[in-house]
C-alpha cells in the first residue's frame, strides 16, 4: 500500500525524483531497489504480518525506505514513540533516548539498524519482492493520538482506512499536483505520512527532513507543488523569508493541526502564494473540515466545509444537536473514523459513542456550511465564573505586532480559583506593556499574567501542551520547601 506506487513509478518514470532530502535526491528506480533490498534484510529479522514494528530511525531517507519495506512485507509499521509495538527498528542505543514513554512492552524486540547493517543492506542485489494481496481489514499502520493530555493512545488503521484517507487527500487537494510535496512534519504524524503516500501515488518528489527556517530557499529552487505544515511552522517560514524572496509560482500550502491565525494567513498569501488551504482533522476521526484560508478574513477559526464521506454534528451538554450557529462539541462519523483504540476499552468508552467519535473540540457551523473551531473542551478556562476559550485571548495577543507565538492557560491559585496566564514568544526588545495595552482594547478579555518564553510546547501537529505550561508555572511559583533556598 505504501510501497505500491513506488514500484509503479519505478516502471513508468524510473528517472523521476521520488525522494528529496537536504543531502541529495533519489529516483523512483533507486528508491524501489532500496525498498526491495530493505524488505529482504528485514525478512531475515523474522518480521512478519500480524506484527507492529516501530520505526525509530533518524536518517530521513532510510526512515521512508524502511516504512515502505515493511508494507512490502505486509507488516504494520508505527511511529518511533509507539510504546506498544511488537518490535522496533532503531539506529541508536536504548540509552540514547529512543525508548518510548512507558518503555517497550514485555517480549518486544529491538533491532539495531547501524552503519554495518545499512552497508550490508545496500550491498544486496535488488531482487523484486513479490507483490502482495492486502486483506482490506488487516492492520496496516498504527498511529498515536496527540498525547497532550497523557500517554498517547494507539490508533490502528486498516489498509481500507488508509485507502479511504488517501483517496480524500488526492481528490481534495492533491489530484494532478506534481512537483515537490513537502511535509514539514515527519511521517510519525498523519499529515506527514499522508503527504508521502499521496505524493508517491501521483509520481511527485516527496521531501524529508526539511525545516521551516530553511524552507524559503527550497521554495525558490524546487518545482512548485504542495507544502503541508502547522500554523506555527508557517509563522517560522514567514519570519525566515529573506529580502528579495521570489518563490517559484503556484505553490499550494496546506495548514492544519491547529487554527490558523487570520493575520498569518494574510501575510502568507501576500508573500508566498494565494493558494493556502486549511485542514481540520484528527488521528481518530480523519478529516472533518477543509477550506480556503481566505475564509479566515470573515470568519476567524473557520476550517472549511466537511468533506463528503464524513458526517459532522455539533451537540450540547445533553448530547443533542444544537441550532445552527450555536456552540457545542464537534462529533464525527464515517468510513474514515476508527472504531476504537487498540487495547484501551476505557478510552473507547470515553471517546466513542454509537458510531460517533467525540473530538473534544468546541465549535459552531456557519450558514454556508463552514465549520468554525473555538478550542478544546478541556481547555476552556473558568476564571471566577468568567468562562472563556484560550483561542479568544490568543487571537487578540497574536494581532499585537511583535508577538510571534502565544498560548493561554489557567493555573490554580491557593484560594481554589483559576488565574489566567499567557505564555508569550516575542521579538527581541519587545515591550510587555505594549501587549497589556493592546489586550485592554479588545473588550471583555481577562487580564493575564505573562510567562515570557523562547518557545511554546507543542506536539508534532502543533497543538499546545497546556498541561506542560501549567506545570512549569506551578513549579516556578511554588514556595520553596522549608530550609531550602529558592531556585534562581
């Protein structure tokens, strides 16, 4: 499934570029031969269908090749952090930090993919591996949920579910787009994996290990295609644009993982490309919204319409659908929605009900059908009776010149109430009083306390880890133990 298009284009367009890394380019013929070599080498490790193998390889090219080789063997792959995998491919000693949260499960095996192993693999004669007939309901890939509220949950994708998701991506934003497909998130995140699979499906050049700060030079050098990124990555790209920047024409930017600020979208449309699209989805529920970033001008927080094949409803506290325009929890169902987590019935009971996936997102629908996100249900702040979503405060702060990134969150106080905090990443020399005055002019916003920081903790898809921010503030403001000097 991952590897089939590589094999196809190795026959149709063998000299076309299949993978681009900062260190070089590789044709479809080269990549297909290496996938065959890697599949043969992995087969000797007794990796077999029915297993889940975590790919914890830092080198971008071999990470892609090994993932495709596992698919060629009919073996399900999973990200580096998969704590429940049956086996792991690692290019580092376990002491080097490749052990996932919670450790490896009992009985799992770790296969060291070191330089000697790779040299032996590349020295093999590339013999075509037999094509497989995939059972549609067999497990093809394990992904991990966002994990911002605890240990990530394991999400199993069947080959049929993978095909459904890829079909949507190809017909909605990828059909006929060649050039370079650039995911700024790794294949450990669904956006990155989808970009790789769909890019190969159309015979495009898929990039790996590109950084946001370095993207501008690639936008000037490569044949235009698609770039997928989070809003914070787009912000970093804009900050890195050099004087006289001239990208090749007709790039398309896909932005997902979090709500895109209107100011960032407008700047990107003016400086990079007018073709910017918003994505809304989840590992569990697939795509729930796709739209044009220009729609943020009249509806901040909008993520587009719900693509066909999915049904989205917005419900109140009683679980009943709310009237159009009223806020409620977003729920989704359809063939791209998984039926439950792997081995976690308690989480299933919490997040799945009567075929619906309960996203935990709060939003409302506009009369034209667009979905507007307001924030996470668990993130809603209750500040002495004032209930407010962090996104409201964050949008106001981001509109202040000099604020590069921010995140609002609540921190409990000794009197049992919650206080509003705002973590801020600002330009050098920024005047904090300017932000206070700016927020004061935005109506009934709470007056936050500020935590000035170098970066905002986020997961691979750009979602803010508010628990980490809360714990950091509590640790910094907690009175020192008796007899102990405070940390400085």
